[in-house]
């Protein structure tokens, strides 16, 4: 996290160094979501089109220096991101807007746009030495987290409602989730 200046609580404004706290503000508890404050002047100096042109990592990890990851060796094997954009010319013309592109995140490992945040969550869990991850979800977040956890050998416990689609439950079971 070379570009992270601090983690700042959105409720009370308390500031923490990276790695000083796990997930939320200790003063505010679960409601104390932490905002990542970046050093934008340093980013502007170090990260530009030339650095991207030289970068041959064709996944979300090409932006690693901008992501809240401390240990790049904890990145799993799944290629997340770098999914195609398609110009939606007919829809754009029907709506009368100048540009419209559609992102095909169905090409991510679990066919979900949730794969990007899940990949980061799993790296952070692994960095912190966690052996188990868990979430409550009705669909894509559940399968995404279970898939990301399985890719690095972490156990996942996923809580779904009784009305969850059978296909989603099957996907969780394939990933070894409980």
C-alpha cells in the first residue's frame, strides 16, 4: 500500500496507519467504516500512461500499486478483471446519448462483477493470517467470495436465505463453501 496515507473513520474522523486496524474503527465499532486516503501527489508522479503501457499484467492486479494490498505474494492465481468493454451503439442511439459501453464481467472467474472486491478481501484476509472468511449474501457476492477463497485454500462459510437459487448454492458447494 505504498500510496495509502491513512485510513480514516467516516463517523468520528479517527485516523489509523495501514495495518494498525483490521476492518472498522475500534472507537465506532461495526458502523465505523474506514476510508482509504491516498497520497494523490505521489500517485500522479509515479503512476501514468507510460507505466501502464509497460505493465504486462492483464488483470485487475496491473493497478496493484493503487489497491489496498500490502503483500503482493498473497494474490491468488485467478485472473480477475481485464474484462472486455463492448460499444452498445444501438442502445446508445435509441437513448440519444453520445457514448455507451457495456462491461462484460461475466468473463471473471465466477462470472460476477463482485470478483474484484472479493479478490482484494481475500488478499487482505490472507495478509492478516485469517484461515476462514464468511459473508451473508443472496447470490453473486456469495459465490464470488467462495470462489476467491477456494483459489487460495481459505475456508469459507457463506450464509444464504432459504430462498437462494439452487444454482447459487451448487456454485458455493463446488467451491467447497459450507
